[in-house]
């Protein structure tokens, strides 16, 4: 029997609710102060967000001789023909002011001997423009500083240990969130909202091998899609080529900055394999490097990141996070190559938003990895993710500050709420294995059809909202991957290995359309419907 959610137990606090405790969510809350907001976080602040795991840093044209135009050009080149150029340029131009904001919150970015911000180079950047903290600790430093600032801000109420599992609407506008306490069987709780900002992160944990925390399981994407939001580019999943394969879940990350400092990729025979695949070799775009690593692993030769010559004894000092991950597994990266494999790392797709972070649903904004702004196209440029999160978080706060929000409802009809069945870990692991095998680094038609059918059945039969949401997020990725009959950026089809100029456009879809495609495949495996070239619903 379904439990009836308690509508009032969480109270009211300004009626702006931000879901997510990473960079986007916390920065948005801070920028809204002193306006009251509630921040919902499934894990304690700083522990469940991908921000804390980000090793590379933030891309910003703050170095001598660099420019926002050059940064945007690199972003567009890597995005494989579908980057929104105006969005990319706007992002690059706002980078320096947002770095200044983070400095004001106490983020200790590295500086050179003259006191200027130190900048490093990463893959596919034409200049040194990545600001770091102690080499590979930028993410942790940023989230630590913002967490302290949030806890010291009276206008921000933080509710930790709550997961958002449904987004409810009234008259076509967002009005309420359904939450559930994490970690123990409990009844759902409703919290009223005049505006909701989703900053829930990505989908990496839908895959068996990922660098993302367990909270990055597509929940935000799914609840927005279930509420009717337009979804953009869900097929484009970036696989980081150098996850450290030491039997941990999530897999530790060997930052791209290592290759920027001269580390090489070798196979088990000690041979470099990237120079034959791309002129930039180890610094080629991530999708190309990921496929190169995948090919070596699939062929049984193994793949390794070798920093013994480039860094050697300096490894521990310059990259302490990676060093500790290796040492904990019995590997000395100063003298030994590091075993690696591609891992699900970043989702270019997400909730379609405009330049203000507004979704197609009235009252719903999105920022960070759960959103899709058009800045990344088919392949994200290294270290643009934290930049996008902080830029759009600030834009959303500005947009909300200038709006008169409608009053949140005093009650709500709960008839549409999902069932309360127990979550099945075995089914979740089966979903993750399916996604890695059928919707991973290399995809093809028959495997994608198998995945779509299995995910549609899993969503239909899921006993818990959490599992249904995972199945929905995965279904959006798989149906879009099946419909894009070409290879572009991070989306690689072995049966369509070339780019198709006619498909050089973004995917725009809804959950209803994804379910329709799945239903067609249940009866006729030959039917693959193309995605529309224009959104069904305009952004508001």
C-alpha cells in the first residue's frame, strides 16, 4: 500500500529549492543570498558531488596571450560540429569574472612566482589556460570553500540526506518536489516550490565503470523528463580514457593534466599507440583517446599511463590525489605505469536550457552536468565543465532575482506519485552492465535495440522510484544513440563510423518520444524513428 507523502513536514523557506550540493547548486545559492533558499543534497555537502572529484581544474583565458575567442574556438572545434557558438563564446567571456568570484570565496588557485594565476595545458586546448589547486585538487578545494560559505550564510537552509525522486507540476508549472530520506525505508515527503533549480549532476553511475560518485545516477534528468521537460543531446556521453583500474567503484581518475605534463599511453608491450591515431597523440580529443585505449584493452594488450619519465620522483608532489590512489592499490606511479581503461565520466546531454538556465517547464531551471546548454556539443573540452557550472549558476541566480515568482501551493494532489517498493541492487547492477556493454564507448544497432527493449521493460516493471528513474535516464541515452545513425564526437557507431553532415545538429527529444520509440521496437525491430530537428516545446 502506498504511503501518503507528508506535505508540510519540511516547511517553507523562500520557496526557491535547489537540488544538488555540488558547484552549481552551492554557487547558485550563494549568489541568491540574502534571498532565502533551500538546498537539497542526497549526501552531506562536499561528499556526493562530482565537483569534489574534479582533478583538472577550470578553463579560463587568464594567461598572457590567451583570449576568450581562442578558448571558444577550441571548444567549438572539439564539439564536433554541433556546439552553439554564441553559447561557447559567452561561456569563455564570463570565465575570468567567475574565477575572481571563487577567489573571493577562498579557493586557493595556484599562482606563479609573480603572484599571477598559474595556468596549465590540457588536451585539445591551444593554450595553457587551466587554473588548478595543487595540481589535481581543484575540485576538492572549490567544494570545500563553497561548503564553508554556504554553512555560514543564514539565508541558505541545507537539507542533507534527501533524494529528489519526482518533480510535480500544477497547471503546466513546477510546484512541488517529492523527496525521500536516503539510506532507510521511509515514506516520501513533499516540499512546495515556486522555483526549482536542478543541479543534480550527471549519469556516470548508470555505467559499470565510471569515475562519478554513486549519486550521479541520472535522477535529476529523469525527474525533469517525467515532468515533461525537453531533453537535449542525451546520446553524447564522454568516457574518460584514463580511469585507474584497481578494482574500485567508482574508479579513481588519472587526470588529463598528467598527459599535459608529458605522460604517455602505452600498451602491455610498452608501445605508444596514440601517435598512429591522431596528430596530437596523447593530447587528442577525449573521444579519440578513449577509443584508442578501449581498442588496446579489447585486443588483450592492456593500456597504461606512463609518467615515469615525465614526472618520476615529482609525481607525489605535483599530483597527490592520483599518487595516493595508486599507492593504495600497490602501484608506485613514479616508477611503474598505471593500468587504465575508459570510464563514463561526463554527460554532454541533459535538460535543455536557454542562456539563462531556464528549461522548457515554467518554474524549472537547471545548471551543471544535469543541463545541456549547447556549449559542449558532441564532446566536452577538458575543464569546461566546472566553468559551465559556475557561469550558469550565476546566471540562474540573476534571472531568479529579477523575477516575480508565483506562490507555491498549499496542498497538492498526490495521485500521480510513484510506488514505494524496495530498491533492488541486483537490478541496478544489471542496468549498469547493460549500459557498459551496449551503450558504451563503441555502439552498434543490434546492441542498442537490445538495450532499449530491456530498459523499457525495466522502467515498466520497476518497483521503486529510484530504479524507474535510472531506467528512464538510461532509456533517453539509448534511444537517442540508436536514432543517431552516424559517429560524432563521443558517440561512436561501429556500423556508422563516419560523420553524416545531414545529422550535424543537436538532438531534442522528450521522454514521451523515447517511450514511443521503445514501444515501436517492441513490435518491429526494423523501425527506427529519427529525432525531430526542432524542439517540440520552446524554452521559456
